[in-house]
C-alpha cells in the first residue's frame, strides 16, 4: 500500500504576511503567526454516488489535519492539542496565537473523488464519496482511498480528491450536530478549485481551518465550531467516559440550532437545543443545555409530564421557589461543573458558595444548593456546613452513572410518592432520594441505612430539607462509629 504524505501538514518558516496559494487552491488565513492555515468554502454539493473502497482494491492513505479557532473561557480544552502540539488551554491562559487553534475533535471529514466536468462514461461522476474519518484530538484524520482513478477516460492519471468537513458526528449510539437547520450541519469544502492528486510521492498542504474563505472574525462557522466543541466536551464526559446511555433509539439524534430565534439558550425538546450569541461563545451554554437534554431523556422526554418545564429563575430577583425548577436548573448547572472538573476542585463547594440566597427560608431548594449537592454526591471529599444537624456530613461518593441512575429511576416510581402530585408539582430532589430508598430495599439493613445517611448528609450539607427523609433518618438506630485501635507503647514492641 502506498502512503500519501500528510495532506494537511503545517508549512513552517514562511515569512509573515506572505500570501500562499496551497495545493488545494484556497487562500490562507492572514496571520503573521500561523500563515499556513487554509480556509474552506461554504457550498452545497451532493455526491452523485457513494462507492467506498472495495475489498482488495489498491489504496493510499489520505491523511490531514483540521483545526478551529477556539475562544472559549470554559471547556475541556485539554481534550485537544494546539498547532504547536501542546495540550489545549482556555483562552485566558494563552500566550501565542497558535494556541487559539485546536484540533477539531469529533468533527467528521468526508472524502470525495472528483472527475473533470464534462467527462462521461463508465465510473465517471463529478463527485463520488469514497470514505470518511473522525477528526482526532490533535486535528489529524486519515482515510483509505482508491489509488487508481475509476473513471476509464481518466485512466493513467492520479485520482483527484476534495474534502468536506462538518459539525456532525453520528456513529453507533451517539449522534449529534449543530447547524442552522435540522439535518444540515455547518459544512465547509476544501479543494474544490484544485483537487488533491494522490501521487506516489504524496503532497503537502497547509493545515485546514474550519472557517470560510473571505470571511471576518466571529463568522457563524467559527462560532458554531466553538459551540460544537462544548457539545463534544459534554458528550464525551457523560456518555463516553461516564457511561450514561445516550438513548438514540428512543429519542433520536441531538440537534443544536444555531443561531436560533431565542436570545439565549434553551433545550426546547428532548432532541433540540436552541443557542444564540453575537460574539464568541463563553463555552458553558451548550454544557448547561445538554444537561437538560440528559434530564429530559431520563424522565421520558417531557420531565415526567410537568406542565411548564421552561421557566426562568434568578436568586437576585427572588423568583418564586419551585422545587422542580430548582432540581432541573441545579442539574444543568451541575453538568457544567462536572464536565469542566469544577466539582472536584478544592474548596469549590464550601458553605460560602450558598450565601447568595438566605437560608432562613423554610425548606430551601434553590438551584445553586442543588448544584452543589449534586457535586457533593460525586466528589470524594467530606464537607460540613456550620449549623447543620448533628451528624450531617457529606460522605457520599457516587459515579456520574450511579447518580444518573437515581435520576432515571425517579419518574418510574411516580406512584410511590404519597401525598405528592408530580405532574402538577413536578418531581424534585426529595423524590430522587425517595426513589433511591425504594431501590435500596433489596440491600441489607446496615448498607441501606448508610446510603440513607449519605443522602441526608449531602442534602443537609447544602441546606436542602426533605421532611420524609429527615423522619426516616431519625428512626434509624444510632450510628456506631468504630473506635480507633489502642496505641501500643513503644517499649512493648
């Protein structure tokens, strides 16, 4: 098998301001630091035929690199590698221009063989899809493509290939995209004017940038790429690493509409997120809204039938307290903190973090309290709150999957919550711990009692009161704390 040299390897040593016409025939980005970057073209084309490599067909490896310009302050930047091969960092911690260009992780590059316009005959088509690849953390991708031209009238010459990059990933259980319309992700083509020939010695070309040619900064494609990066961060954290089911078969792909008619972000359905912003995305919006998607899909797609799931809440404006909304928004905020690792930082959830809302309100259930309580459920530190009941401490340490499973079980047990109408009132965190109690009935007594104390301690640490849980904990036998072994005098050893 012949190997095609790296399609998109960076050109080094070019003088600042030099205008380069790359092998793909596209103008480079005007940058004194990174003159090798090459923009794509926004165009609408459809392949006339799909014909992947056949078994036994001679191939070459078409390899390349695709990056995007990242301006997020919040995100898992470390999942990606910048132009200089260093681990990505947030926009506030960068010192060179090259650090703004990160690998377009989980974008997809399709490869098309192009026959010259006007050619007809057997196996001759203007655009023929031959393969695709998922972009890796450093922006690299590679596809096995036919080594010989299938068009008989072009035999003797090397095949000509063009590339298409999209903000869409759909493989196995996972399927998500961001675009202006459903089914139409942001798309850029590379090499339309001058397709890449796959010669025996290969070729080199500038690194591809997911930004359209002749466009200014903050264009929709570049901003969409930043939103897409946050979407990928969240999907990887929750589903790939965390093991939470995506539930594609039941609910289908997740679609992010950008820009949307809304002035902010909303998860308007179990498969749809609306996002809008005028400047560069901060990074947290898609994480928060995707948290709502995961919550919706855990509760049947409609928050277990709650009549008014989309509500604004503000502690500063003293919005009316609704337990369901507190859990809903607290969960979405928690997802953001979990994805970025904020839940696990030292002193993140100290008592002072709850000071924005007075604790004098009976049964406080504000979103930030829930946000911190959910973080306490998954972190490995033991936190305490001054003024909490005796023995109330955060001893829980669940995985994100175990915590989601508690959430997932709650709506299935709606009939088990006496004196509570979850449809009109909405399910809340007290229902989540009640569902845990039902699920724990199969456990032995001591284990069940400890899990009950763990949940009670997490809620009390964050000023959340559930009367039924309080009563159940008070009815437990006194907790026996093992005594430390007696210290043996040194002289007796």
